[in-house]
C-alpha cells in the first residue's frame, strides 16, 4: 500500500486501521501498533549493517528483474528468428503455397525445422 492509498484513513475506517494508514502517509505515531512500527523502522535506519542487508536485497531483486527482462527479450528474438528461417528457405525454393501451412499446422512447422536442420 503506497502513500497514495493511505488517504483512505479519511473515510471513516476503524480507528486502528485509520491510525496505520495515517502513519504510512504522514509518519504520525498514534497508537501502540504505529509506535512499534516506528521503532522497528528506527532500529533498521540506525543500524548500518541491517540497512546494508536491506539495500543488498533490494539491489539483488532489481538485478534479477533486469536479467529476467533481458532473457525474455533474447528468447523472443530467438523464437522469431527460428520461425522466420523456414520462410526464407521456402521463398528461395519457390514453395509459396507451403508458406500458409506453418500458421495453420504447427506440426508442419516442426517438420520444416527438421527438413532445414533448424
């Protein structure tokens, strides 16, 4: 829940929930729960070793997301290239009618891959 959603505290919610949302939005301590949260955040903020672990974790997660996006992009490009390769062979051989088959029959496409060693 981000700060934008924390405005819900103004809409007559349960007092505990309203205090929590108000704390998220403005950092105000209003009850035992928000005091406990505030203390836990202070402990982390005041401890460089803990803060470093959190930063390392966030950095690792962001790095993994970047690698995942790159891998998806690479896989998509490889798939597109593999799909396009038989088209070139079919055009070179004048097999225009066979260009329609791969879209209608996936097994035909697999047979073309085998035929052209792709």
